C-alpha cells in the first residue's frame, strides 16, 4: 500500500470518528435547534473536531516518508488522483453548503430566523466534510470507481 492510500484511509478513519461523534452530539437531546442551550454539548462537539484537527497532522507526521526509504512516496498518478480528489471534494462541499443553506431557509422562513444551533452544525459539518469528501473521492479514483472523472 502506497503512502497516499494509507494517508487517505487514515484520514477517512479519523474524520469518520469525528463525524459520527459530532453527529451524535448534535442530534441527541433535542437536535441542532437546541445545540447551543448547554455548554456541555458545544464542548463535546469541539472536542470531536479537535480530535480531527490534531489527529490529522499527527497522522501525516507518522506516515511521512523516512529519509533513506527505498520506496517512492508518490508518483504522477498519485498526484493526479490527489488533484482530482481535491476538486471533487471542493464541489461536494460547495454543494453541501449551498443546499443546506437553502434547505434551512425553506424550513425556517416562516419563523423569520434559523436557530443558531444549525449554524454551528453547518460550520462544523462543513469542516468535517472538507476532509471526508476529498478522501472518499481519492479512494474512489484510486480504485477506478470514478474513471470518467479521471479523464
């Protein structure tokens, strides 16, 4: 397994734990509309995000190419996959934010305001998706599931 695939799998593992933990934290005890009512839920949500933000650089450090290593860390194919996965991930995140905002507007237009807990959810989930989207796309490109996108 090459370095890129190993890092992608670790990224998916780390950020899947973050996504599941944050999702449970937000949607338990009243959902996103009541997320900001207690400090505990916000703190737990922030801890899950911190796991991702500190775990990712640690993983990159631990999976770095060692000096004198005999194998190639990445080649042109890995770079092409990384570039395409980043572009796909960007589109996924942009669509997610756009559609979520429109959905929230439609859901709360009669009330005149969206509960602030939904804004916390949108911010945190966008950060989570910005890691999960490109990592998922990279694996799909790597395994040939998105051959058309690969060009």
